[in-house]
């Protein structure tokens, strides 16, 4: 088992770009399809804590489902536990790709941030 978990939506162009970046840099990872194997609320809670980021960063705010559910209005009134549970209901709500290591979790792909997290020279 690799020390890196790569959570993706295979049809997402940014996920494809991130996967190519990992491969180019020789990073071993476990690949997980966010639709067929959506993260659980407990996983999301752990990753959120590990990330040090605001919970909103874990939401796919540009996604259709996010907009249909009017979450920009609803999230401020929800507890973290309620938000983790909501994210666990549908992988399309989760920001992707998601890079998870033993020490951090990073939603979205920015090569420089991933390189720092993985101790890779760009």
C-alpha cells in the first residue's frame, strides 16, 4: 500500500492532470474513484483536521450539485459534523482531486503545493 492516497473523479481534466503529475514525479499512490468509493464522514473529518484548511475548501463549490442544493446559503448554518455527513453522501460534492498523506490532505491540484507536501523538486 502506498503512503499517498489520490482521490479523483476520472472524467475530471484537473484530476487527469494531477495524476499525470504524480506519475511524472514517480510518486506511488493508491487511486480511488470518488464516485464509486466516496469518502466516509470519518475519513473526511480526519482529512479536514489534517489539512488545517477551512472545511469549505473540501466542497466542490463550482459543481452543479453544490449549486442545485444552494449550499452557499446552507453551509454557514451547518455544524462541521453536519457538513462532513453531507460530503459523505455524494462524491460530486467533494473538491477533487484530493491528495492525502500521513501528515496532510490537500483538496484541489496546484503542482507547487503538492510538490512541497510530497517533498518533490519541481
